[in-house]
C-alpha cells in the first residue's frame, strides 16, 4: 500500500514537470513562429508609450507644445530660456538678458507664444538675471528676503517675520506695526512728559521775571 502511494506520488510529480516543460517549449516555439508579428507590435507599443510620456512631461512645463520656458514663467532672479517652434519648422532658443540701462529682458510663454517683458531690477542686472542681495539689507523702502531677492517693504497690518520687512521696522506678533507699534505708549508718555516739563520751565521763568520786576 505504501509503495503504491509512493509510486503514484512520483508519477504525479513527473507528470507535472513534463507539463511545465511542454508549456515552456510550446511558448518558445509560438514566440519563434510569431516573431515577425510580435516584434512590430512590441515596437509600436513602446513608441506609443514614449510619445504619451513625452507629451505628459511637456504638459507639466510652462507654455504649450509650441513654447517652453525653462524657469517656469516670470522669474526675474533666474536666467532662463524660451524654446519656441516645432520640430518640422525648427525650434528657436532665446535667453533672458540684461539691457544696457541695467533692466532685464525677461522671456516667458503665454498662450503658446513667446513674449518679453522689461523689468527694472532694483539691485541691477547681471548675466540675464536680477542681481541678488544680502539678506536683511534695506534700501529705499525695499528689503532683501532670505532667498536674496528684493521686495517692497510692507505697510502696517501686513504679515511679517522680521522687522526689516516692515516700513516701520517693527514686526510684532507676525504683523507689521505702525511707527509707534508696541512702543507707542512709551513714546506718547515721553512726549507728554517733555511738554509738561517745558510748560513748568516756562511758568517758572515767567514767575521769576515777575518777581524781579516787582
């Protein structure tokens, strides 16, 4: 009984291996016979996949299939370039550049067309981009950000992180304060005390003059 079961198990295992071997051989023969059909289909599939991927990648960029902006739009502190045209007619490449007067000629894409805007760089223009600055620098109501670009200082009530961001140079509780701000009370008290002192001095001098006249 045991020998019979063992023989049956061995026969089943051998049969399973033979079936796998036959399947692999048949698959190999099928591929070999249909090679002339399978290869073109595979090539078409790969080509289609590549075109779809390329289009999706292109769509993530600024512009359209006829215009591409490397710096993603109007980024005045990054030197970028714009590619415009089609492969059939030729693709032209133009770079952002500095003008003679120190302004920046910034290229960008709009509705699939390359356009140009002239931007007056506060700190000057250098090699196709506005010159960067030192963080915290202040000049003519402008301040330099941690990203080293110039921005206009903020009026009272605007959000802020640093004093230099505010016109009043006073950032408190994440908001630009007025010129008085948190020190307003001390300034008012000081001004009031000074006025009172002047009045007292005036009255004393007046009384002194009146005494001398008598």
